[in-house]
């Protein structure tokens, strides 16, 4: 009889130690859960800040591209206006010179008619002089016109070369942006859950296929970037859902051990909603809240922890008790 009392005392002491260890483990798990939630919230805030920064950068890039395009368009318009003004001025000067030449010729012809009586030789001399003068004036006018035309052609060639240079710079900028987006696409596809984000991945691939590598347009590059943003958001959501699935698996085991499996239906519904292709952050938050609710309910029903699983394991054990075994109770069954 003393031996049995000693065994009972030892068993109670060890059970007390086991209970204290279980309470300490549950306290550690709750602290770990709080830390995980804090890290998840911090990661969510960092992702939101990164998304805002990326959006601000994209808007700044769009404004810069728009300003460049507007500057190039203004330069082309100003060049056309200068060319048109130069052509109009040259035409006006040529018309004035032509009118002056016609007036001179008319005057000379009048003088020739008036002086016809002075003699044929003098008349021929005057006519020759007049013709020489007309030819000289015509040559000078033609020379000036040729100079103006050459200057106009040089200005036009310079403006055309400047416009081509701006177009080349813009095309190089677009190609560099396309290469950056392609690197980001490859990085996202290399993530572990890229195969699960089917819709977002197909959307990104379709947007990439719509971009012509030789002449990418701003609209299609912007569509490609937006598709990559959607793919990244979907992959982040899948990572969070995977973490919640691991937690749900632990809570499911706890629920089964505590015979509270009927409370898992709300968790299953929230999990299906969070895993849908169109699921957003609200569905993920609802999933996590469902897990928190289940955890609190199980903690209240089972006295703060999944002790039922341990008890069932002990009760179903095939170990036999021997005399003096501190792990056995008064009824001869193993306690742990």
C-alpha cells in the first residue's frame, strides 16, 4: 500500500509538471501567433507602401513621357511654322523682285519706243544694254533665290534630323522599359506559387504578347505593367493563404481531437473564398478572422489548449502498467 501511495504521489507531481509544460507551450504558441500576425501586418504595410511608391513612380514616368512627347510635338510645330514663314518670305521677296524687273523692262521698252528716231544703232545699243541689265538682274535674283532655297533646305534637314533623334531616344526609352518589365515578369514566374495564379499569369502573358519588341507603345507597356502588378498581388495573396492553410491544418487537428469538427465549416467556406481566382484582400482577412474565431472557441471549450488529443493518445495506448510504475493510476491504466 505505501508503494501505491508513493506511485500516486509521483504520478500527480509529473501530471502537474506536464500541465505546466502544456500551459507554457500554449503561452509560447499564442505569443508566436501574435508575432506572426504582427509580421504579416508589417509585411502588408510594406507591400502597400511599395505599391504606392511604384504607382507614384509610374505616374511620374508617364508625366515625363507625356512632357517629352509634348516638347517634341511643339518643336515639330515650331519648325513647320518657321519653314512656312521662311517660304512665304522668300516668295514675297521673289515677287517684289519680279515686279521690279517687270517695271524696269517696261520702262526700258518705253524709252526704246521714244528714242526709236535717234537711230537704229543707238536703239540696238540701248536694247542690248537693257537686255544685259535685265539678264544681270535676273541672275542676281536667281542667285539670291537659290541661296534662300539652300538655306531653307539646310534648316529643314536640321529640323528633320532633330526630330529623328527625338524619335530614336523615345524608342530606346520604350525598349529599356520593356526589358525591365520582362525581367520583373521572369522574377514573378520564378516564385513558388506562380503555377497557382493561372488567370493572373495568363493575363500577364497576353499583355506581353501584345507588345511589339521592335516598336513598343506606351499604352501596351502600361497594360503589361498593370498585368504584372496584378500577378504580383495574386502571388502575395497565395503566400498569405498558404500560411493560413498551415494554421487551419493545426486547428483542424485540434478540433477533431476536441470533437468540435462541426465548427470547421465556416473555416472551409472562408478558405474556398480566399483561394478563388478573383479573391482580394477582404477574402483573405475573412479567412484569418474565421481561424481566429475557431481558435478562441476551441480555447474556451477545451480549457485553453488542445489537451484532448494528448489524453486520447494516452487512453488508446497499448502500454501495460507494472507495479511501482509512476506513469500508472490507481486503476492500473497508464496516465501518460
